[in-house]
C-alpha cells in the first residue's frame, strides 16, 4: 500500500491514480486502490446514523496498532512488501 505518490508504480500514475493499494496472496495480486474515497464517505455516513463500531469491537484493532507502533524496526528481513526496498533499500 502506498499513499505517497513518489512510491506508487509508474503504470498506476499513468492511469491518473494518486494512491496504490494491493495485496498478494499465494502469488495472486488483488489491487484495490479505487473506491476508497467513497468507502470512507459511506463509513462516516453510517457512523453518523449510529451504526459505527463500539469500543468492544475496536479494542483488538487499537491494541494491534499500539503494539506495532511500539515495536523496534528490524529492517528488511524475511518476507516483506517489495515497496519497502523503495523506502528502506
């Protein structure tokens, strides 16, 4: 995933996209860059209607993010996203 325009693939830039979101599982890529603006708008609309998630549902995600933020970086070891080389390589 990259929201930094400097790191997205040239072919994505050529399509006029400003962000790039992709995941590869067992060699199959799923590119899901489009529609995120609409997704956030729809999500906020549902939250304002009272259909958001509560603390019980969010706690696991908050704890996971907190753990990641507080980890010591180890660099490029093992499996990592190929874009990491653009930033750290």
